[in-house]
C-alpha cells in the first residue's frame, strides 16, 4: 500500500511513517520546515518528504491512503481537495495505528501531562533488556532504544506514547482512546492544551475515558502522589497499581538523592526491596518516570509481581534527545536543550539543575511556542518557574499574530515581573536579537576572572529559530 503522511515531520507522525515502512508499505509525506532530528531520521530511512502542501501534487501521487496529522486543519489545500473530491481514502494517525497494529497486540499506553516520551522509551528499553522484542512508538528521538519506532514480535507487548491531544480535525477524541490499552500508565495530570480542553476537569474526563477501556485482566499504573489523578476516583472495572514517594503506594521511590555525579534512589514493591538505581538522568521527575516504566514493564512480564524485572540496565540508559540533553560542556559553560513547555516541567528541571550543578550561574532561555504556552493561560506559572533561574532570556512568541494581543503570552511583562523579584531578565522582539544579547552577556561573563561556571538551558518544543545550535557553536 502507498501511504501518504500529511504532517510527516512531527515526531509521532514521523515514527509512525517508519513503522509503516517497516511493515512493507510505500511511504511518503509532506510538511513545512521539517528540522532535525526527525528530518534526519526520515532521510536516513529513504522516505521522501515534500515541502509544503499542494493538492495537484497529491492528486498526481495518488496514494492508496492519506494519514492526516492533527496539526492539519480546514483551509489546508490538500485537506480541502480531499474533502471536495473524495477520490482518496483518508484517516487519522491514531485510527491507522489501531487498525493496522494495536488491535492485535497487548498494548502498554504511556500517558501523562509530562514525561510521556521518556517513560515510553524507558519501558521499551527495559523490555528489550529483559530479552523481549516489544513493538514501540515513541514521540521523540530516543538514544535508548536506538530508534523511535519498531514493530517487534507479535507475541510481545507494544509500547506506545499515549497523547491526550485530539486525533484529527475530524476526530476530537484524545489519541489514546484509540490505543486499546492492556496496561495504561497515568504518570501525572495537569491542565494543558487550552486549545483543546476547557479546564482541568475536562482533562480529567478524557483520562477517565481511557481508564474505562482497560480490561479487567489488565491494569492502570497510576501516580499515587498526584491529587489530580487520585480525584479520578476508584476504578472498580480493572486493577490499579499505585507508584510514588508517599506511603501507601504499591511501588515506592525511596532515598532519592542528586549530586553532580548523578542520581540514586531505591524502589520497593509493597514495602519489600526491589532495586537500587544509580543513573545519569536528572531529577525526581525522571526517577518517577523510571518507576512507572519499570512497574508497567514488570507487570507486562508477570502480572502478579513486577520485581522479576531487573533494573540494573538503567545505569546505561541515555535518555531522549531534547529532554535535558547536554549539547555542550566545557570548563566555563554547559548548554542544555529541553523540550519543556509547561510551567511544572520548567520548574522541575531548574530545581534538578541546581542540585546537578551546585554554585553555577543558571540561565533559562524560554520560547513560548506550544498552543497553550503562547497564551496568557499559564503566564503566571511560567513566571514562577523561571524565577528559579539566576537570569532569564525570553524569546519572541511563536506565531504571535494568530493570537489576539490581550490573550497572548507577554514576555515583556514577564521580564518586568522577574526583575522585581531580583531575577535579571531580558526580552527581545526577535529570536535573532535574543541570541545576540545572550552571546554578548553570558559568554563575556564566562571569560571574566574568577567567573562562576554557567549552565544555559533552552526551553522550547520547537526549533527556537535555530538559535540553540548557533549558541552552542559560539560557546564552544
């Protein structure tokens, strides 16, 4: 079958295209401004990516099926042509995955406002280290396992990142509703995606819908410390296994410690020792990701007791690109790229960096790029999170013209508020100007006599107009 992916540059779409290619289909697609690492992955796989959207070109290509990404909307030239002519079959990405892969597998669906990509990668990695050949679809570019999509053995589980965002412009259900979970991992729950959900209760409602399709011989692995998940109430139709730091959880994270040399923590199963973990990933949030992944993978192998799963391999786990990824480290400057685009994620990462780099000057560089971050709905939360840094650089709001000024994230106002709290803050009208100011201020200070070492962390879920790569070159 010839399958055309509309919006192929997204990590989920790109990795799904790789799965389709591995299944023997002829795969191609289109997108606008595809950038690394996904552009590199697709090119390496030999998948043709057309730039932009062109109805005449799509008609000439004549694929058997068009997969429409959820970034596509009415007004797109190819969407309008598909609807007007009805000459080509089309579907959403989640529906394609269900119909072609997931309806035949035991699926581990990894959900949560934060940490989905890392936890999905961890779960797949642990199953592979246990000698299994799981299928998986990861919404990013992991370093372990060394690829983001794999069909695996039909007899082994399929691990998939369960996004609560909508499926397509014609299917407003959350993607994860399509994913037929045997085990659903609910890692955390906060309000996000203000363009899709009205409020926190609306997000909780879709998570409840997911839990209701977990079979009685499956289970929900739930963050027992999260009040927003506890508020979902009892799930009498299936088993619930709770994970967290607090007493009363089935799996407990104990004795967490972070130093410049790494992180250590212990795991217990119903108060009996399971494992002692020493690894490189930062923060309690990543320790929780590991505990959730280990519990899900362990229960997939033995539904009665997950502790048969060895966790020694976590010491070798390298994480996912663009998730607290160290881009440069020298005696003066460490540069980190992070996909953070929610206040909680920023705050947790900045807390962790304080422990990992004690005494260093901590610089946060933030781009409001996601559909929610670009609005005022979380502006106060971002301000509180960024106040944990020593100095802050705020980039231009991505696609600002699409949001009314009174509803738009205001980086200048955030900078002014941070200054009143004693945090040096900078805002420029363009990202190019931001890079110039960042280089001038931080690198000049780095060469001063007796200067503190500096950690510069870039927060964005997009390209940041290429300034991260340019800063790495300048700082190197």
